[in-house]
C-alpha cells in the first residue's frame, strides 16, 4: 500500500529531480552499510596480500618490536622502541588505511554520490530526544535492520559450515598426517573459506543496496498534490501564468492601438506633454457639448513620436507634467477625459485658443486634483 502525505493523499508518483536534489542538500542519499563492509574487507585483504607479496620487510619490522634482549632492562627496551613503534604505526596506518579510505569514498560515489550538506550538520533537538530515540529503536525500520542482521549471520555461518564440511575429511586426518600435509590443507581451506565468505558478503551487499534504493525512492515518492505544489514553486501557478499572459496581451494590444492612433495626431487641438516622457493628444471642437477626447497618447519613444507629429502638423504642444500624467493614467484612446480633469483641461484649451488667435495671454497655472497626481510609475504622489 502506498504511503500517505500530510494532506492524506497517497504517494504514488515517482519523485521529481528537484525533490531528489533538495534531499541531497539535506544530506539524504542512497547508502548501504553492507556495501561498505564488503568493499572495505576486500580492500583490506588485497592491501595485506600486496604487502606480503611485494615485501617482507614490514613484517620483519613488526616482529622486531617484540624481540626482547635479555641483557637490556625492560623499561629501557620500551623507551628505545617507542619512537620506532610510533613511526611504524604512522606509516602502517597510511599504507594500510589510505587504500581502504579511497575505496570507501569510491563506494559511496558509486552507491549514492558524494555530497556535502551543511544542513545535515545543523543542530536538531530530536537527535538527543530520548523519546525520539526510543521511537527509532522500536520502529519498523529497526525491526527490518534486525532481521537483516540475523539473516546475514545465518547466511555467512551457513557458507562457512558448507566449506568446512567440504574439507572435513582432510581436517579429520590432521592428527595422523605430517606438518606439510596440514599446511597444504590449510592453504586450501583458508582461501576457500575467505572466498566463500566474500562471495556471501557480496550477495548481501547487492541485496542491501537494492533494498536501500527501493526504500529511499519509496520515501521520496510524491502525491499528485505535491507535484502541483512543486510545479507552482518552479513554473508558477496556472492562475499567475494566465494573469501574466493576459497582461502581456493587453500591453501588446495597447501598444498596437497607440501606434495606430499616431495617424490622428494631426487632427488634435492640443498635445499635453511631460515634457517628453508622456504625451496626450486631445481634440475638442468649440461649442460642442461633449468633453475633450483622446486621439493618441504614449510614453517614452511613443511620446516623442506624438510630439514630433504635432510639431509637423502645427499642433500646439503644452507642457504640464502633472496634467499629462493624469490624462495618461486615467484616459483611454478614443474616449473622453475624466470628469475630474474637465476644469484643468478647459483652462489649457482656453489658453491655447487665445494664443492661436494671436492674443497675448499669460501662461495659466494648472491645478490638478490631488487624487489624480501621479508619479511616472503611475503611483499617487504623497501630499
């Protein structure tokens, strides 16, 4: 039966690559103790045989540590051999331990990969909690480990028993045979016993690795809800992506509409600018009952094109940053201006009308309502 997640859904889906990477960051990877036991024993055995085969001097040096000189006091002998024993221990540890360490690292690299997870070193109160420790001791996983240990001992004991039974006829005749025959028998028995046990350990290691990988992947499984949540975190929720696409389509439509409206700038009555960041082309016929309408508007490069076309068509350009931004953020192309801006726009159009008639008029002060005073980003300005 599949496990259940915290939301009650069954974990039936294979883990994603992102979840496996996150588990590695937390120090969770596939590992096998039995594989380490097998490779370490093989490495140690090969190292020991290599030392014996390629040089007997280390064994001679080791035996020299236990040679006692009757003419020398035992205390003086120990002090005389202390430095040599320390040197021998250090060199022996390097020669014998370095290959085993390398093999151990390579084993982990092959089983689950080499990781460095600082998060795994962080302090966790559950590690020293007695109740958590008891729970781990009597958990199903601990029971499985106990069963594996019992089966391993029984399996290795069975292999040893079979090998010894096979050589039993020769072993029985040890008391009646010569020393040479006994040594010949031992040279056959010991390698066979060690070889049989190593084969058994290898089988156990393979089975343990298969089980550990299965158990790890089972723990990493995800429910469909987990997959949805991960998808939202990586690629964004469908609602957000739909909103982004809608905004992109609206921005594209507005830009297209603004480009099409450039052709009508020559028919405008006036163009209100910021002076170059924003530009709004307005049209108003004197005596009409309707409010001024927006023929074209834009910002940045679009605003520069509106101003350029207005100058080419001899349309009056009036600079009023607050009014230009208010018109830009509250109006639409083809629509009437906001009712709250009627007074400010009327003052501008009246001034432009008098100037176009040849009158000398003082530039008016434009009063834009406080709730329509925007920054260049469309945010209301603080008082």
